[in-house]
C-alpha cells in the first residue's frame, strides 16, 4: 500500500460526472494533488446529487457517464500521476424507487422467496415488508393497478405473479409488502434502516455472498489498478465492522483504505482493523481547537445564559438522545429488546434505550473493545437504578455472546442514537459557540492547548501516519473558513456578546438556540444571500426539533425564519458589515494557519472541492454548490508566473499556500516524516504554533491573531532554527539558521513553510 500524498474531494452529480472530473485532472495535478477523491460512483436514486443512496452496487452510475467515462477518468488520472480514491457505501441502499433497485424490486415482488430476501436486514417473522409511504392508512383507497405495477401517485411497486386482477385494495392485500401511513415507520418498521430514513434499507454485508455481490464492481476496478483507495461510509452501522474491513483488506490488499469512523476525544480505532485510519474528523477537531482562544469561553457561556440558551451540555444531549429512542427509533428499540431474555417487555425496552442513550462514543466493538460498553452500562445504572435487574441481564447476555444477535444489534444501533441525538439534534440546541458543534467535536470542550496538540500530532505520526486529515467535508456543519472566522469571535467575546444582545433586542428570532446560532452564522458566512441563509436556518430549526420539525412543520415560525434575513439587512445591515470588516483579516489569518497545519501535520490531507480559495459554506446542501474551477485555474496560472498575493478577499494567498504545500508533499515526501514540537521564546511566544516534520522542514503558524496585534506583534519573539540556509516555500524568502526573528519570518504571511537548503 502506498498512501497518496494528498487527496482532492470532488462531489459528483448529474451534470458534473466522470467527464467533468476528467477535465480537471491536469488542473489538480498542477495544484499538487496526489489523488482524486470521488463521492460514490455506483448507480443511485435517479437525480441524486450526492450518490449515497445507492440502488445497484453492480453498476457504475449512468448519470455520471457510466463505465466508459469512468475508465477514461481513471486512465487520465493515472497518466497524470494521480490516484483515484472512491467512496463506497456498504451499510445501506436506497429503496425509494423500487424499479431503480433490482434487489429490492425482487424482494417486493417475490417476498421471502426472492434470492435477495436476506440481502436486506428484514425481520421476516413479522410477515409482510412494511413500506411506509402513504399519507394516511386510508389512502390505500387511492391505489391503482397499471399492468404489473401497484401505483400510489408517483410511487410504483411490483406485483407478485398472478396477483394483478381484482380491486386494487385486494391486489394490495395479496402482495409481499404492505403500504402504510408513513408515520408508522418509526414504530413498526420491520427492516433495519440508515438512521431514521426509511427509504435507506440496511444491507447484510456481513454475509460473504452479499459482500461479494455488493463489492464485485468496485473491487474489479481496484484489481485493475484504476481505483487506488477506498473510503468506507458509516462503518459503525455494520454488524461487525472489524470483520468487514478485514474481508475488504483481503480483497484489496494494496488499496489505501480509510473509514468514516467518528472518534470521540481519547478514542482510538480498534487495533485489529487493517486500515490506514479515519476520514479525518479527529484531526479537524485538533487543528481548530488549538487556534481557539480559551479566554472566550466564559463570555459565550454568559451570553447563552442571558439569552436562555441551555448551557448544560450533558442535559441537552441526554434529552435529545432520549427523544430519539422514545419517538424516532422505536421500532429498532423494540426489535432489540425482544432479544433480551428473562426480562419483561417494558423493562427490556427501557434498559436497551437507556444503554444506548448513555454511550460516550458511537458504539463499542465487543469483544475487542469492551470498556465503552462497560461505561455505558454503568452510566445507565446510575441514571436508572430501578432498571438494575434489566440492565444486568442485558449486560450479561451481551458479554456471554458478543457476536450474537443481541450484541450485534444494540452496538450497531447505538451509533444511530448518538448521531441523531447528538450531531443532528443537540448540535442545533446547544448553540453556545457553533464552531465547536462539528462532526467528531465535543461542544462542551473549549479547544485544546498547544502541548496537547503536539502530543496528539506525534501520536498520529507514530500510530497512523497515513490516516486522512480534513478541515471541510460534505458532512461538516460549516466550512473551514467559516469556522476560522468564527474563532475570531472568541478573541473579542465580550464585544460580540454585547452586539448579539443589542441585535437580538432589535431583530431577534423567537427561539433562543436558533437566535444565537443565527447571529454567529451571519457574521461567520457574510456575505451570504437571503436564500442560502434561510435554507440553513430552516434546516437548523427543523433539526433542533424545538419549534418545528421536518415532519411537523410550524408554518408561522418557519415564515418568521424566512423573513428574518431581509429584516436583518434592513435594520442592521450596515452594523453587520462593519463588524465583519473588523474580524475578516484575523479570520483570514486563522484560515491560513489551520490550512497549513492540516496540510503539514501527520496524515494524508484532503482538500474539499473549492476550498483552495476562501469558502464560507454552511451545512449540506450549501457545501455542494458548484465550484468556479476556471477562476482557480486562472489564479493558479498567475501564481505560477510569479504572483505572491496579498492576504485579501480574493483568497489567492490561500491558493498559493495549498499549491506550494501540496507540491512539496508530492515532490519531497521524505520531508514529511517524524514530528517534533518547537517552542518560541519572547513576549508573543504563545501566539506561535511551530513544529518540525524532519530535520529539514519547519512549520510556523500564527494563533490568536487579535491578541497578537493587541500585544504589539512579534517584536522580540524568536525561534531557533537548525544551522544552514532556510527558504520559505510560500514566499521564496531566505533565512539563516540559528535564532530567527519571528517578525522577519512572518513579515508577509501569518504562516511559513521553511525548507533547509531550498533554492539557496
């Protein structure tokens, strides 16, 4: 296995498929990228803009160009020296459009006699497959029969052989499936799903035959050398993630493999997993955390208290997770509880729910990793001593048979509770400081110190030097540059708090958590169109489930949200512009610092599409907007002709940083080995993050730029460099070894990438 020097994530969609990606290969090679990193490429729901709703894993997606176009893309990438990393989705498939999914279509038509009946995690003991799509159960009267299909408006379902005659309701009663009110899905569904999405049915890839069929197409491209790496989506939903990645490694021994495993602080991947690492959310948390001013925490906590935004994170999280087990994943809890022996139904359900609520991480991996399971059981006991007997029985049964159905199901479902309860709900309720509310983040933990950052970076180099690192992904709640600007707020927390109080009095939203998040968002992403801001705030409000939800919208409240951006511009537009102008430059400094750190610390850095320039995107689908690659190509041409841009709103300085760092990683990989913290001396030493990756490469990055300016800058602050001549790869400036004046090294940019002997 040879890891790529870096990756560049492309979000494929109809209209931007394999041919369009192929047209970017030369540009990305010029940028210095080591591998294309593609969103899912297999057949998906017609019109899908993301591809995670796979419908046929045996075929490349025709809407992206199909097999021939993919082959041409892979060949062009190989000729340019780029690898191709593909995102695969083993956990689930889309069943929204039955005729688009041949496996599901067969299951609906043939029932348990279908050759694919056990490719999906269906509880056949409960009879017909429940398909919750009707507006109400009474709408079964709206069904019609057209040829060999049962039709409900634009939904079409296959008919079992010989059942297409008679009244449509009678025809319906003769099928292997039952169409019911969509509201019954959460409580009665008899197949496992992805989170709470009933149109994404879980696949039993733990079965060798299913694994082989689901992976044959992609692994064929791996074997041919066209695909050089794999990114595994949502491994925590699998019955046995460890067994899965071992089987995958056996099938693809030379591929670079990373898994979308969300690690909580202090958590490690199980040691037996034969993968290079994660998709980088842990590194993202660390890079942002070290740039966050700890002095800002109290002011933001006080602001949240003043605005009636909850500040007890544990209480908010517990309430949100309990809402998930009690109202959303009811069917899953019931299915698991039915496996607990010797305990009454209600007690078993309560014990199962309480255990999943109590998990400190996404899931445990018994029998290899047992401490997280033990911690969850103990936490559940402390909260519900009345369930001691039921929890004891659950614990004993799981430990006695860690590969059994009970242990398997509760472990793969706990991640659903955590994801829905924490990421998708708590993060929109606990809005004290939204930049911390990130995938893999812990919003109650206000950043990390420099020493801890160095410790974690050195540990990554020692343990998983080829793991992915990231700052922005298709799943992040906001882009890296939005977070970087928001980090400035922590340095001027009292000023920002005063503004928010004033702005709220004049033009606030009538829900405290959303209101505080909205003000942080508008200054973090400014300038932003009303349409984008409304879309984001509506999603945030629905995800929080406080005043409105996706399934039960509050029309009056949502209308108020829709009117809010316009009202803010009319009443406060000039004030907000002035405030953003004040924080823009230190925000750019933070952006450059975190980007250089991400690109140079241990791991394989990913650049999300478009983020080689400033990108102030929010959560999806905002972060999947089209990228102006022509603009980036033109700026890169000017940089190659000698432009050393100023740090300004064009973002060209970031492009220069990305290009020169990626090229160095690609062309001089020996420089990026080892990790050694460096300490500055002088009055501004705490504002410098510095480290060496080898004897011949040193990285300098500014932290807390507002405080640095207040303190008078870098004057008198020095950093010892090894003897010899050093060159800043970013600017071309040359320096002698020995005690270097940081003020001189960082005279042009807030960052420097020093190579010994370069261009001397």
